[in-house]
């Protein structure tokens, strides 16, 4: 594990060095010098979101340099990319917060953006800082409450129901909101729950599932704050061949999860609208650059996708 992390860090440092040289050479020709730094291309949601960001930037006439790390970023490396944006005097930065979430480092670098009067547009999450001109994200609280109600309905005839919650990173705003909304409903419905933090890492989610989900487990359902976590959790539980049925619910709406919903292995997912998120981000960035009025806070309501929803889509075709 430690060896793999070291190899990734070395490879990432090499790619980062090459990328900075390449982008430094071409950034002079960019009219607005906008840099986009997503979380990581290892995350399916961010890979998809990055493609849509590029598509809408071309459609709306904004040239964007994508500096999204190819591997799971360490916070100092995302900060390094932000420093590069500062040094090249970009007109705006579009940022998806990475993990681990280091609040002290983030505040320090955002202070520099504030001093340089460079607006920062946050996508997929929010962080309260004067440099943040706008943020566009899913309504995580709404989506998590929807997830809680869905699970509560599934467990309404269960005696002493209990849910295992696989959180992301403890300090990450999205993880906090998704846990908050879900546990609010659990408390209203007298459902016991246990929160464990997987830090957005599938390997950790798998190991936590292995630790807490046993053949005679007293859990009745699992809610994961991101889809890859629920995918590996269900995969582990299936290896136990337990006669007890658990309900599995994720958050993202990834294609892999939809496939598992179709086969009945996962009950559902709270789907984020990455298409609308990408378009809103580009439009608002364009408004900021042209000094037009714009909406600082954009919350995009996610939807619940289950087998019934997918069947209804199929019936319409």
C-alpha cells in the first residue's frame, strides 16, 4: 500500500512537472487564462465532469486549461497547482476541492487569490472564503434527506433498524452535508446508525465493510456518501452469501451503479446532474469574466434513481 502511494506520488510529480512546462508554454495564447483543477481523474465522477466542462467551455467560447491531477491528489499537490495558476496571473480559477481536506492550507492559498483579485469558482462543493466568487454544487443536504427517506421506507417493517453509513472524508463539506441530511431522517424515523469514514477511498470502504458487515451483522442497510463506496461494500457482502438481505444506497449516479441497480444488487443512488453542474459553472465563470451580474450560489437538486425509475425510462423509449 505504502509502496503504491510512493509510486503514484513520483509519477504524479513527473507528470505535474511536464504539464506545468507544457501549459506554461501555451497559456500565453489563452484569452482569459482560465484554469480548471478538478479532484482527480481516478474518480469516475470527476473524469465525466471534466469532459463536460471542456465541452461547455468550447460551446460558450472560454478556453480552459485542465490541470486535474491524474491520480488521487495529496493536498499539497493541489495547492502546488493553485500556486501555478497564481504565478501565471490567471483571470479565474475553477476548483474542485481535493482530499485530504486541509483547511489551513486552503485558507492560506485562497488568501493569495483574494490579494491578487483572482476570482475562484468552486464546483461540486463550497468553502466560505472571500476569494470564492461563486460555487455550483449538488444540493447535498436535499439529496441526503431523500436518501434517508428512501431507506426509512425500505425499513419501515423492520424491528430495531440500523444503517451503516460510509462517509467520505470527515472534514470535507460534501461528506458532512450528506451525513447530516441522512442522519436527520434516521433520527426522525428512530433508525439507529453508525458512521465510519472511508476518506473517499474504495479500498478503505471495502475494509470497513469487511469489518462491520458480518453474516450475523445487525445492520439492515448501507448508505455510502459516494457510489464507489457502495459498489465495493455490496461486492464484499455478496461474498458472505448471507441469507440476510441488506439494502444498499449510494450517492453520485455513476453508470456502474446504474448497472447494479438494474440487476437488483443495489437499491438505488442519489444522482448528481454533472451535465447541469458543468454548464452552470461555465456560464457563471463567463459572467464573472465579463463583469456581468451572476448568481453566487447555485444548488442543483439531485434525483433518486432506483430500478423503478430506470424501468420507467426504458418504457418511454
